[in-house]
C-alpha cells in the first residue's frame, strides 16, 4: 500500500480544506513534514487512524473533531462537515477512503448530529470511480490490520499506546494467511474430538457395512494428509 494524498476538512487544528500530496515515486519516496509542537503533526497521524478505523487518541475532548475556531464562529442552526479523505495505491489500483461527520450549532452548543458511513472507491480500467460497497471496513483491515497500524503510523509522543504483543501476533497471522490455515486445522480436528470432521468420520466407522467403513477410512486418511500439508505450509510461512 502506498499513500498518495491526504485531504482534511475542518479536522481539529486544520480549518478549511487542507491537501497534502505524498511522494510515492520508486526512487524518491520520502515526504518530510516539519512543524513546531502543537502545530498538528500528531493530528495528521490521528487523521489516518480516524479515517481507517474510526479511532483517535487526543488528550483533550477526543470525541469532538470539528475545528474549535470554526465551532465558535457558527450560528445557531448552522452546520459544518468534518472529513478525512485518503488516496492510496494498492496492488496497482488507486483507491479513495472517505470518512466524515456533521456538526450543528444548537442553543449555542456545537454537537455531533450525523456520522456518515465509510466510503471506499477505486478507479477501474477506464479511470472511472467505482464504489466499493462490500464491507469497506473489512477491506481496510485486510490491507493494514488495526493492531499493526501503530507500527506504521508511529506516534513517538504516545509510545505506550502500541498494541499488545498478542494482538500484533494475530494481525501478522492474518496478513500471512496463517489464521485461515489454523482455523482449517481446528475444524478438521483429530480422531479423539467427536465434534471435529475427522472425529465424526471416526464415529461412523462403527457401522456394520464394510464398504462404508472402507470409504470413511479413506476419507480420514485423505483429511489427515491434508492436515500434514497444512502443517508444512504453516512451517514454511513462519520461516518466511
């Protein structure tokens, strides 16, 4: 996954529309953002976290994302939008990820009135944007699991917030495809587990029909061979 651009609208310190283009050239692929303390560097990291996973880690009033200055300027009955849009390139395809909220001034107080569903789109072969409507949150977590995100969007001011080791382990297993293999092994089970696939086959061996018994025994052998192959895949993947 390569990050192409980040667009903020009224997100915390950033009033109005702010656009940041990142360098994703194969040779020149580093973008440096400089700024004094409290000028928004950490907020940029939080923008990624909010857009991808709907989570933030602000010290003060973390649930209120609208720019404070803009909130003070609003008149009763008026509304404003907070949004973050991230453009990425994944497997040679350009994707856009957009999350936004709506705030309204009611009786002198600015309150959250609407949280829009997460939107993900991609560019097809003709360059047109096509909406990805099938579980966008799951799609994002498949690309970059939430438990691994703090290692990529690393906030040095909050070192202690890094995910626990066991969560990272599960996330890495998901990326490598080991989770599916582990679930397959658990589902196949052993002869001693009556609720497993192999265990149920073993129970059927009690039948008086010798032909059925032979077929079931063959199925058990086939599944045990599959189990050995899966174990070998896991060992090989762990080495990689």
